[in-house]
């Protein structure tokens, strides 16, 4: 009996040491990233596991607390706001048709298929309307009314068809949230996500009608983005246990509904998903390499922010960031 007690006490004394070693290994890895040529655009990395930050590093004079443009990673935040709006009864659900909600903005004699587009179609990039991202983005944001311009695009596929990635889809969601919520999308975000300590949206672009740009041009710190990722890792609950985003909405958001024709990655409601390091990973991705990764099986959340001025897909930089996450996962699994 005495031997068992001694062995148990020895194990307890080992656990804090092992945890410290785990943190040290991840911190060493994160620090070493500064020397890699393929990661020159990298500005900040934060790694949290089991709700605790285990590594945090800024590069080239940048910090994890400074504001950065998270670009399309903000689409995951728009998705969260839609889920909350549904939970509050402001929206019926992902199957709700959008035409009645945006009736005043519809083009004259619209294509009948516009009546089939749902909230869920916008979230999963399956609206069918012509894309307003990539080469079409500048033309769209130069228009006098972004909502009307987006709704007037010809259909490139049927609603619910293949993935047509378009920031206009999430902007339509921002317009819908503004209408049903009776406040700007920014006001709704600040009110609904207020219980989440450390989360703050800074500057955020608006369209000519004053609607906040759904899914782009949103500023926040890496720490703030981490707080949001931790909310999703914790099934919508704050560290104090308050339910902010419905748990079933997170499950719906992380179900693959289509896939990117460029990467083959699955896409749900504002989240990409793929296998990295032999684990299921759910991630938000913004232009330039603004990354929010959640790895539920390892209770792991990782944020990476980068120089927003350059691309991250066609030059291989995004894949390099995926590789960094794979390394972090490897260290976490070895501990």
C-alpha cells in the first residue's frame, strides 16, 4: 500500500514537469520559425492547448497583440453570428430562403433561381451566383450598391451546386443580419460575443450603404482571433462555461458540404477542413496567410498571422503554414 501511494505521488510530481517540457518543445519550435526563408511573411503565432497558451511569438518586430487584417478568416465569424441569430429566433435556419429578406435589393425581373438561394447556400459558397472574389472583387467593391450588384450577377451554377467562393455571399449575410437584428453587424458582434474575454473587432470596412463587409477587411489581434478559435474548440462555451455559440451550430458548420476545386479541402459553413498531421483540422483562412486552426482531438487551437499584402495560395505559402501546423501537431502528439 505504501509503495502504491509513493508511486502515485511520484506520478503527480512528474506531471507538471512533463507539461513544462511540452510547452518548452512547442515554444522552441515556434521560435525557430523566424529563421525559415519560406516563412518570411509570418508576423505572429500563438498555440493553445487545453485552454492554455503554450507558445506565443511575434516576428520581425510584430506582436500578437497588434491589430491585423484577418481578411477572409472573418468569414468564420460571420458564420458564428448567423448561428447566434438563428438561436435567437431572428432567422429560421440554414434552409431559410433569402429572397424575401432582401426583397428591396433584388434586380427587376430576376432569374427565378434567386428564390431558391438559402442562408445555408451563402454560408457554404453554393449560392450559384457569379463569384465576386478574385478578379471580380475590384469591380464589385467599386459598385454603388454591393448587395444589389451581387444579387444581379448571372448564375454560374444552380443554388446548392458546386462551390463558388465569393465574398459577396458572406456580405449578403451581413446585410441580412443587419436587417433582422436591427443593428449593424459590428454592433451585433460586439453585443453577442461580449461574454468572450479577449475578443475584440477593430477597424472594419463598410459598403456605400453602411453595411459592414461580411467576410473581409476586418481587423483584430492574433490574441483576439485565438479567443474566437478557443470558443469553437470549446463547443461554443467561454472558459467560464457560458454558451455563446450554440454547440449544434458548430457541429453543422464543421460538416463538409462542398469542396474547393483548388485544394480539394472540404468546406462547411464558413470553415475549411482537411487532414493535417493525421488529424482532422477545421480552419479559417484569409488572404496573405491569416490562419485560424482548431484541432479538437488534441484540444489544440493555433493562430498564424502574416503580411496581408501578398498571396498565400499560388506561391505555396499557405501550404507552408499547413506544414508548420503539422509540426506543432507532431510535437503535441509526442508529448
